C-alpha cells in the first residue's frame, strides 16, 4: 500500500525538477562543462580539471568502468529518478544536507551529473579531502555532464564523495545537487572487468616510495668541481630495486657539477636535493627533487644536477627503450628563460671514444623561448664529450633539430614526459618524445654516431638552465619499458 506522504513527495519531486524532463540539451553549456569546476583548498592533482581522464576507447582496447548511483553509499535524503537520458536510465538528487560516497579502484575517475536550471553547487572530495566546488547550474538540461575529473591517481583504492552545499549560482532557482555516475579508468592492473593492459617488457618502475634512499654526497671529483649522490633501495610500492639495469647502464644517481670548487663542508651552498612526500598532494606520493642554487652565473658551464642513469660502454648498447615519468617545472620558468634562453629537459649521450666516457652521438630535448613564449627544441649532434667536445670544436656536427611551438610547456604543474628510441644506422631508427600525450618530435632515420658507440649516459632530467638560478627539477612515477607499452607510436598518457 502506497502512503499519501509518499505520493505527496512524488508530486514535490516532479514539481521541483520540472526542467529535468523535456528541456533540450544546451550544446553551448555542454561545450563549457570543464570550466564549471573550481579547485578548493589549494590542493593539486596530476592532470587539470578541464583535461580530465582520457577518452573511452573500447574499440582500441580501452574501456572504462561505470559506477552508477546504485553503488553509492548515501547519507541524507537522496531521491532516485528514472530517466532515459541518464546513465543506466536513472540518477540521484538531493535538496537538503547529504552526501554520496562512491568507492572505486583505478587511476582516474570522472563525476557525471545532470546540470539544470534549479541545480546548485556541490562539493567533491577525493579520498576524504575537499578538491572542488562544482556549479551544476545550466539554463537547460545537460545530461551526462562530466563535471569533475580527479586527474591521474596512484593505481589503487580511492573514494569520491559528492556533497550538497546549500549554495547556488545567482541564476539558479534552487540548490539541488545531482549525481548520475562515476566513470573510472581502472589502469593497467585493473580487474578483468575493464581497463587496458600494457604490453612489452617492464624493466623498472618507481614512485620513489619508502625504501628508496638518496645517499649523502660522495665520490667528489678530483678537480673539486663535483660529486655524486647514489639512489638505492627497493621501492615499497612497486617492489623494484634501484638502480635499474639495461645494457651497460647499471648506476642511477644525481651528478652534481659546479664551476666553483666545492667540498663536503660547502656543497650545500650550491644545491639541494632529496626524496620527500610531494607537498601539494593530498594523498601519499613521493618525489625526487633537485634544486640548483649555484650562486655563480647560471648557464656558464657547467652548473647542473642531472638525474643520471649511466654505466660502462663495454657492456652493450640500449638499442630500444621507452621511458616515462611525471615532472614539474618551477613557477618562474618563463622568467628564467627570458633571462638565459634555455632549460634542459632530457638527454642521452654515447661513450667509449678512445676508451673513455666521451662518445660520438647525442640527442637532447630542451626548452627555449620562441615568439615570446616557452617552446620545445630537440637536437641531434655529436657533442658527447668525445669526438666533439664543446661547441667550438671543429669536429662538431649537428644532424637535425626539431622545434615545437604548438605543444605548450607546462609550468608549475605536473605533466607526463615520455621518450622512446630505437637505434639504427638505417631508416628504421626512431626517436620519439611526448608531453601529456602530445608528440613534440617523431624522427625516423639513422641515429648512430660515426663510430657506432653505445649509449652510456641518460640524463632523465637535469636542473640546468641558461637563466639565473635557482633551477628546480621534480620527478615521480618513473617507468622504463623494453619497447612501446601501449602500442607502437602511441602515448601512454592517462593509461
């Protein structure tokens, strides 16, 4: 038997949500959904709110999990309304204090809701921490609107909470909060229900988790102009042990190079580095950071702190490899570039010339100023401290260069950097690199030096710039694969 109070409530619901059925989709509003989310509390995620998770692509082997309103734990007076426009034919809404908790497992999640003329603002929490206040107002219905994305998370168990706030846009007629579904990217280690599995051989992976340590400065150069700090230990999160080993590369650490003389007593005046919890992250993740604060003239060779993967040249070449990591540049990078003109991002060099560490070939990607803004530049040459030893050496030669002005240089925010190469003297050689999935260079052809020397140094990143110091590098989420993990020529951004 249906009570009169239940019938009265149904009429109340129908009246309050009069625009939820029959109002047309506002395409202009839909095109601006990403702009409705505003961050709260100064917290930050890997990936922008307006960028969100990558697109669903079941045909390409990438399908997302859909968690609808029926799997959410409700607190407060939430109502469920059937509508064919909603995900799985129904959605939830609330008009007074209450919240929904939606647990999920994966690397990224997007909140889908109904936007309407009487919708208000809702808070969104990720793992219990307030991340955004989202305005759900629209002059007409926008169904299945993506109103918030977490950006990339550590693969694991998480929870999204949506809350009624009681506040609204001045144009809205009420403070109703809606929830339709959570679209989840389960990541490569997801259950058989969905997700994408990476192919190829995973050589190494680390988030600089507990167990990974950075040693005190040691092995000071006989010249007095440098030292090393070793990275060792087993990452408690990934279970991989530093250093990664491939070909002749069997050492990883920070190489500290200065023009001035340094000693154990004075080295801290020139640089700072460590492994720490990422300060702006609201869930645990660690990073390696390097700060070059040499008080001398920046860019005057060779004040720098590369994260170096290196080894002997007699143990084989690194013929094919894919490397990715998350990286963050300092907030004043553009001002630094205007002052000095360049900043190194990535580089590899060969070794073995005259049985020394110098080589015959190099490829490096840097950031420069072009047309008044930061841009990417990649150069291939033989300036590897051997056959060519400095730009003024008459034996130096440049083979090719590629400038990229369209793909933006992320400043003061985390981005994913990817690089792949296959070494060859023929047309099947390739060097490829991408930023947040956007390719900045894809070069086919020979990429060996005149002496066919092997790679013995990979500078994964380098706090090295032409502008005034300090110069900062911040790195996490390092992965090394034996070949393309997500398909030939396909970025793994968001995967």
